[in-house]
C-alpha cells in the first residue's frame, strides 16, 4: 500500500495482496446491471444506469431525423423500443446489428420512417418483412427504401409481403441466395 496525498492508503496495482487466480472470485469486475455511470456533455451531466443515461439522451434529441447504428453488434431489439419516442426519425441504418424478427412490430409503427437498412442482420427472416409491412403497420404506407441485402434467410415469400407496401420505391436484395 502507498499513502495518497490526502493521507489515506490506496491499493497499489500489481500488489502481492491480490491473491492468485487471475480474475475470478475476488468480487471485482464482471457485469453489474445496477452500476451507476456519469455522463458529462457540454451542457449537461447525467448520472444513473446505462439505460437511464441512454433514455435521457434520447429525450434531448426529439427532432432527430437520421440515425446510423451500422456495425454496432451489441445493438439488439431493445433499440426499436427506445427509438419509438423519436417521432421525427425518417432514416434508420441497422446494418450488421443483432436485431431479430421481433423488432419489426416496433419499426413498423414509427410515424415518419421512410428508409430502413437491415443489411447483414443475420437473425432476420421473412417474418421480419411480414411484420414490418403488416396491414396494421404504418410502414406499409410510408416506407420508401428498404435494404434487406446480405441475408441468407429471406426466401421468395418475402416478395409477397413487399407487394403490399404501397410507398416502396427501392428494395435491395444483394446476396440473398435463397431468392430465385
């Protein structure tokens, strides 16, 4: 132990008091969903869980129109629920994220969404398109651009669902080997 400038003691990195074993069982590290974070921006400081901070930032962006989360592999279905609050969002790029068919019911209800990219989202299937463009879906009447490329799960059945979308102007299917 070394003394800090304030007179107290602080642990020294690499100290012989840590015990062996290389990382397990000492109560340090690991995932703690209740961990508190501080986020300091130019005009605001937010304290709370990661989810709380994320929600607060979304509240500060009510007029956001374009959101690109491409190549963020930790992004999953929870993003669809959180983004529903952004009423002016017109474009969402979720290329190579971890979303599943379940997210379609939320994206289908975004009031202003006109462009959606789910390129390379390998957990998606025909069910995603069916739910996204269901008869109750807002997207069915307003979605203009949809990128479904690089997905081995889409089959010819997806075309049936796409025919129901009256506003679609552009659909991409690059490398979808089950389409004939």
